[in-house]
């Protein structure tokens, strides 16, 4: 089959690789019809190279049709149309039973001290072959799938793999009071969708970015914006718009590669060039994240408010302003999205008049063979790239 493979920093290639096979009786094989590039794929493209091996198959936002079923699979049959969540989970362990499949005790990558295994996401999360390919092996398939109806286009449902539940969780975790306000930092796919969801729920939304096309997408849906290129002190602008308080909640949808953190950017770049044996423990234990977005979130939230971190962070010794957080009485919630926890809430919005605009959410739809170009324009924020769908 053809698949998108990681070959080095900023180097992805579409290569012919062996077709996946049933390895365990709980597996299924999916023939993919649409597979997306995620903002967190760019972390692998740019920053987390020490945890990658040349030839790793990327991608964790796929959907398609079941073509082969393991002997122990009970909930799927050949021909079923499915979306595959980005995390692999058993559905029956203690964590899964508490609606925390990102912490699944069956698939936890204990050797790396991490939670549930993820498709296409480095040694840190199990080095499981990903979904930017023609076919995908899905372990623990009875739970690790979302059935969707025939008829509507893939663009109605493919975002259930990651974007929609991740954005939904960021809004839920933000704990915005009824009629309250929220600032969304970053208008990549997750921030854009989080802003749409918060607006749909009736909250007052302010969205922050510095890319003109991304700001315009938010404005076109009636969302207030702050252009980071015009306002260096975002928190001060937020306070000016909220009677000096700050918004009730802030969602950080930026993560480890924030702008305006030059020192951490240099540290990431230098660490990324070190031999893997040295770079890996530095990434895992040292403070190598660019924390500008976190600092902005803690500054912009009102006293007694909530900050929801949905952007990906990696370091374990990053400095946080605990004194300010304590004094402001800030609540902090974070974590990978527990995809299946939110599916029942989201699905009705995908089978009606499309209030979140999912059918037009993608800025680019390209053949799988164009993946190297797609990664480049997404990483460089060129050609208005916000969300890219690939078709095998």
C-alpha cells in the first residue's frame, strides 16, 4: 500500500509499504477513504524527531470501510463505515469505564510513562502505524471505532477522529458559566473548532491568532478576534473588553510551538539536533516547551476563572507561575481528548443543518500522494492552510 512516512525533520514521503495484517483476534483492517493532517502531526514534523524512526507511518485522523475482521470482533462487520479515534483503547479497563480512554490501562505505553497508545505518534505513544495510508490495522477494534451512517460525505464525520472531540473537550474543560466569556488562543484546526463550538453554545468568544486567513475564518462566523501581530499584550486587550477582569475562561489551543518564545524555540531546535539517546530524556524531563501561550492564558483569565489546555506540551520541568495561579485562584484542566466520551453529544450536530460548518471546514482536499506538499504549506501557514484532508 501507499503510506505517508516520516524520514526526518521536515521530511515526509509517500512510499510503498507492506499492507497491514490481522495480528490479534481483536483487530480489524480498514480501507481508508479520508485521512487528515493534524496540527500535532506538525510537532512530529518539526520538534519530536528524537522519538521517531525513519519509515514510521504518520496520521491519526482516518475514516473508511471495514474490509477484514478478526475472529474475536463482535461489534463490526465487513462493509461498516467507521471513523477511527486517535487513541487505542480497550473500553473495559478501570480508566475506560471512567470515560478516560486516553488513560486506557490495557494500551498504556508504560515504558515511556505515557497514557494510551496513539496511532502514528512516535515511540512516546507506542509507535503504532498511523492512518495516513491506504489501509490501517485497528487494535481493540470493538471499542476503537465510531460507526457512522452511509450517505453524507466523509467531511461530515471524519473530524470525529480528533478535531471535534478535542475541541469539544476543551470547551467542556473550560467550565464557562452560562452566558459567560472565553478567549481562545490559536486558530489552527482545534482552536477554530473550539471557537465555533463555544459560540454555538451561546458563550461570548474572543479568538486570538496572527494569521490573517485564520482570523477571517473566525470573523466570518461572527466571532470577535484579536490580531496578535497588532497587539503584543493580548491579556491587556482582553481585560479592556471585559471591564478590566479578563474572560471567565481561556482555552490554550496552541501548545508547545507557541510564537514569541525565542529561547525555548532555540532550545527545541538544538535538542532536536542531538543524538536520540541524549535528546529523548531532555525532551521528556527538561523544560523545552514554548510557554508563551500558557503565560498569556493565565494572564488573560479572570480571577477565579478556568484555563483549559488542549495544545500539546511535552516537558516535565517547565516553569509555571504558581504564585500568580494561586493568588488568582485559577483552575487548570488539560489532557488528550477522550474521544468516545463526547461522540453522543457531537453526533446530532453532524446529521442536521451543520451548525459547526464541518463540511466546509477543510481548506484543502488533496490526494495522498501530495502529502509532502500538504505538510509544508500547513507548517509554513501558506496558501491559507488550516485543515488538510488527504484521500488515499
